[in-house]
C-alpha cells in the first residue's frame, strides 16, 4: 500500500530495546510512528532517526489504553491513509518466580500488556494495513521453562493470537509474520539472566537489520 506516498511503520514499544532498533533500521525507508510510554526515550530515538535522515512521529502513550490507541489509529488514517508495517514489540517481563509464588499484580500486568493489549490492537490496526500491509510479532519461547510461568504464559497467548490471525488472513491479507530474534543484550534479557556474558549475545543493531530484511 501507499505506493505513491512515503511508506509508514508503526512500532509499538519503540522507546528502547528491539523496538528502538527496528525503528532505526526502518527509518531510511519508512516514516516511523513510534509508540512508547517514556517521552524522554522517544525523544532520544527521534534524534537518532533524524541523524540517519529519517522522520518520526512520536506517540507517548500506553498500549493498554484502548481509547488512546483508537485515537492514534484514527490519526494515522487521517494523515497517511494506512500503514505498511506494524511491528509489535511492547512487552511486560514479570520477575521470574515459581508458579506457586507468582504475584497477582505481576500476573495481571503481564496479561494486560502482553495478551489483552494485543487483542485490542489487532482490530484497530488491521484496517490500516489493508490487504498488503504487514503485521510483525516477535516470539520469545520459554514455555515450560522453570520460573518463566507468568511471562511465558502471557507471551504465549500473544503469539497464539498472532498465529490465528496469520492463518485467517493467509489468502486475504494483511500479511502476519512471527519472527524469533536471536538473544540480544536488552534490559529484559538482563533481568532474566543477570550475570550472563553479554558479549556472546547478538548485536541488537545487526539483529534488527536481519529482521527488517525479512519484513521490508
């Protein structure tokens, strides 16, 4: 879509980590619509995007707020008419814990951000993608791993939604992809694996470029 206009990429969870790296990788060819809860981090990303000759629209908002997301989607339609790419990287990483000791608030936050927000966003964003746009999700499989119960269950629910959507739209579009990034030295990874030798992990900039090659 958007054949005669600048291509657009919506990144939910763009303020840091993989989301920010994807925004930078796509910036030379797409106008970036960057969604994140931290204004300062988004402004830093904007500076970096401008440094590579790109342009961004910053949307400091919470993906768990349906009214805010609906307003954003309406604004995207009014300004660009649709989207070429939606990359969903927003995630909550609950502290590792035995299942018998999962904190109720951590569980609720995991489900709200990882699963419920995804179920809310898909019907809002699907019309913007049309038949040719791409929605991209990023798997991080830890099902059955000890202490990962809350994270794995809620992330697994997100990926299950994406898998069902991919099957449903296989012949009609939009294109729905589920990619599995290599382990990278993100803040979430550091929380899960403190003390890990981060030098052995994939460079986040190079990994983002590899993933973008499968999208754009």
